[in-house]
C-alpha cells in the first residue's frame, strides 16, 4: 500500500518504471481525444467540480486512462471525499501513476499523471482515509470506467 511518504519519495527522486510507454505528438492526441479530454490530459485543465461524470458514481469497475487505456484505479478504492471530483485511496498498481511537484497557483501540490502516456490526471493529497491516508483527486475526463463483469477490459469497453 502506498502512503504519503512513498508519494513524496517518488516526486522527489524518481518514479516507478511504467510497464510500457505511449508517446505521440500533441497533434495526434488532439485528433484522438475529445476537446474536454485533451484540455485535461494534455493541457492540465481542471474540470468543474460535481458536474463531472464519475464524482457521484460508485458502480463497480476499473478506471482506465482516457488517453492510452492503461489501468489507473479500481472502484473498490473509490470513496466519497466531498471534493466534487472522483477520489481514490490507492492506484491500481504502484507503477500506474507518475508523481511530480506542482508549484502553480501559489501552492505546492503533488500532480499525478498516467505513467504510460504522461496524461494529467489530477493531484494527490495526504488527507484521505486510513489506512493509506491518501486522496487521489482525479478529473473524470481523464478516465473511462469499464464495467466489472468484463474480464477482458479493453475489448469490452465500448459496449
Ligand atoms: Zn495514459
């Protein structure tokens, strides 16, 4: 289980190696993603609180990156954080997420990105519930949820 000390270590020194890498031009991303997905994933926009797809949605399933379809979070770690964005206590795997310090808006926060394609997801904070104490605060636009009954997630996603 990852804790805040792990997050700080990753952001300060180096992140876990991703299982694969997806690299493509911003032009290709712009063609592949919806405008809203592109703004969040590639331009680090923040979507509106509450008025987003997964904020109040707790159906079982796996949340994958809207850019590269890599697994990011599982619904079993999703909880109600009253923040207005979907919130999780743990990533799907240790290597799923990349952590970097974000000094924008006169704050020091830890930005979380997809470790495979580098897409911006949101931020992680040390005010989550025990035992991890983590709150991954994630933009709905950066993810797609795949229903739990599909054991082969990617091929089943569009139905
Ligand atoms: Zn990705």
